[in-house]
C-alpha cells in the first residue's frame, strides 16, 4: 500500500518581498518554519528553504539506503554521518537545483574502503530521493571509511 505524506504552506506577498511558512507536515515533526526568497538565494537569516529541506531528505534517504546495503553485505555500520549539500544556482540563466553532493563518513567493522565506496555509490544512485532527482540534478558521493 502506498504511503502519502503532506506538507502545508502559506505565502503572502510577491516573490521578492513576500514570505511564508511551512505550516504543518503530516508527521507533525515540525511546523511553523519560515521561508522566503532571500533565504533561498542569500543568507538564510534563520529561515529554511526548499533546498535545505531537500538536502535533509536526501541525507536521510541515503543513510537508510546505504545502511541497508551495508547490512546485506554482512557489514552493518556502527555509525554513518551523512551530509547532503544541495546547490541552488542561477548559472544556467534560471534558478534551479543543480547538484546534490553527499559526504558520508562511516564506521563499518569488517569492510574494506573499496567495497564501502562501491556500496555508497550504489546507495547514491538508487535511494528513492536520488531516483526522483536523477536526470535533473547532478548527484555525487564522497565516501570515507573511518577506523572502527
């Protein structure tokens, strides 16, 4: 059965001087998060942006996918630290999400660096958020294996 999630937002004013809030998400995990165009294109000033939320979604999704691959390999992680950096740019003449770069550092007993990197690359290509972005956003992963 499909799972459906939702988010509700409110926006007032025009793009440049207006502002909004992410009012509610279906899980109730957060609410009343301020957003603005300025927070997307310059200093965040305590406000979030769709790109920041996309980075959070990509980091969480990748973490789960990579953990699954490591466990199936017989080498479950002790710890994965994941950072997704989403680039929102106007370089091509129109604002768009250009890249999502994942940095992962993992403590994984019994694995070699080559296998760790290969499984990280597979998780980058196949986690559901990556699949949704594929073909539209440049995806990359930088995987570092820490001493266990």
